[in-house]
């Protein structure tokens, strides 16, 4: 297969299975070594959606756009029938531009600027979260017909990114008061939401949070409120080798116990990394190298390697998402292992990817691959120091594309009547890879 530089903005259709390692091997033989790049497997996202529907059929996923706002990601999920969790005017606009109905969007940022509330109101996005009386008064002013979801705090002890310090009210002490305030303002509260923390590793916390929600549903009923929405938030694992089996069993069990009436309560969620983490593989290159010698013995103390991507670009996930990158080498590096430090390309000493790792000796222009790089990487990247951001090369199997063509056509009034699958087709190249 021949990879053309000017085809980088196209999705490549593969005749057969999308074999990411094989694709990367072919690309590195032809690509320039100056710039890092991503290989995206669209089929991985499709498989994740199929697994979700199978494991938690009652829970409607609302993809967290902030995790990875690539149009290919969002359009694929829209075509699959997923809904969306948006945190800002910009994210709402991106999703609505795909032809997604505003009813399939939850404005799930408890603290919203006034201009963003006006935009949501003007574009029919009514479902939104809150966790304070100040936010209620702001919503009353700009979105008086909002469908409100009170966000409670029930945080996992183990999570990559805890959120409880910033968002969520106490479910026992604060939530009842905030429900009453909403009623006094003439606002409609329709349910309860929570987020146990991004990258949760304490799955029983979902059971506890759902039980808190049940108590608030019962409290609201005594006030004459008809709650009908439960939002169980995000926190679901998405790396290669992980599974939602355990968390799905806990969630399904809690729903059966606390919300057995499926017709009375709609259950949604806000998965982000679950959908995209393993779908993106980052390919970097050794652009510089430094050998550190022991001043006394002259032996090698440490190798230092400088890659063409760093914490100001793709590896911002180290700073903001507490990820630990795991490099894989391409080529025949072997022999003695050395304590090594891996750096990014910028002039900042903060730009360190791995402090110490045992590696064989690498050479300039060697390729280094990082899997599971789809979550909280691309949206936050910046071209600091003038370094170019990685391009994304997208692949899909012919069978998966044919399936997408038949699923959930959505009319897009904002783009001349094109539906989501037509938007995807506009990004497809004509090349079929063997």
C-alpha cells in the first residue's frame, strides 16, 4: 500500500480487518520523520458502541465531546445513534452542525457562562445540569424552560481525575434544598446526575450513587416533582485490554433494585475515554539523543531521548489526565538495556514524558509508538514553540463502512440536507488498502 501525504485528510477504506500495527509498519517506511502522527481505527469505536448496547442496554450513552472532539469521532457516534454530553457553546454548535437533534444533547457543565446559556436556549438544548442556587438564578434568567438535572457528589476513591472538589452538591445536605429552590423559581427539575470521576477504578461507587439518586427521586415525589431522568455520568475504562463487564454488572444490578420501572425513568450516561482511548495510536520519532556518562567511571549512566511530540501536544494527558505512557519500539533495537529518560521537543524542562525506563539503545529517526492515546489528548494540544501538531490518519474496514451507511440517517438542516453518513463519506478517500 502506498500512503500519499495529500491524502492525510481522508479516511482510508481497508479491504479486510484494520490491522493497526501493520498499517503503522507500512507508513513509517514512507513517512517523513519530522512529524508525529495518529492512526485512528474507526471500527474500534463502532465495536465499543456495540459492546455498550449489549452490556448496558438500558443506559443511553451521551458521548463526552470534551474527551476527543474530532469530527470523525462525533460523526461516527452520531451515525450509530449515540447522544452527546456537551460542556460549552462551542461543543453544542459542533454537535448540532452534524444534524443531531437538540433533544439528544445534555448541557452537562454545572457552571455555564450566560452567553452559552443563551445559545443553548436559542438552539433548543434544554436538558442541563446544576449544583448551586446561583446557577439556578442564572438559568431562570436565560433558560426559563430548561429541563434541569441536579448534579450530586458521590466520588470514587480511585479515579484518574477526581471531580468532586469542583462539581456536585452533597446528596443529603444540599440537594433537597436546591430542589426546593428550583421549584420556588418556577423551574422544572426532571432528574439526578452524578459523575464518580474520570477513569474510575472503584466500580461499586456507581451502586452507592444510584442509591442516593433513588432517595432524591423519592424526596422530589413528595414535593410533587415527577423525576424521570437518571444520568450516571462517566468514568468507564477504554484502554486496550480493559472491559466494562464489571461496572455494567454493578450498574445493571443497581438499576434493577432502585429503578425497576424501565418505562418511568430514562437512564443516560456520559462516557468519553471508553469510546476513543484505544481507537487512537500515536507514532513518534526520536529526533535527538544525549548519552550521559558517569564522570568517575566513564560508563553510560543514562540515555536521554527527545521525541517530536510532548506534553504541550499529545502528551498533555500526562498533566491533565494523569496518564502514564507506555512506549513500544519499531525496528530491531536490542541488546543491553539502559536507564533512559524520554523528553518532548520543546525548550521547557516540564516537557518530560517518562522519567526513567529501561530501553535498548535507540538511534536518531527510530520510531516510538504509544497506544491508547485517544482520550484527553487531541483537544488540549497546542503548537507551543512552533512544533506542528500530529495529523490523524483514519482507517475503516469496508464492512464497517457499509454498516454505517445503513444506520440512523440524520437529516442535517445546517448543511444543505446532508445526513451524518454523507458527512462521513465526504472525508473518505478512494484508495482501498489490501
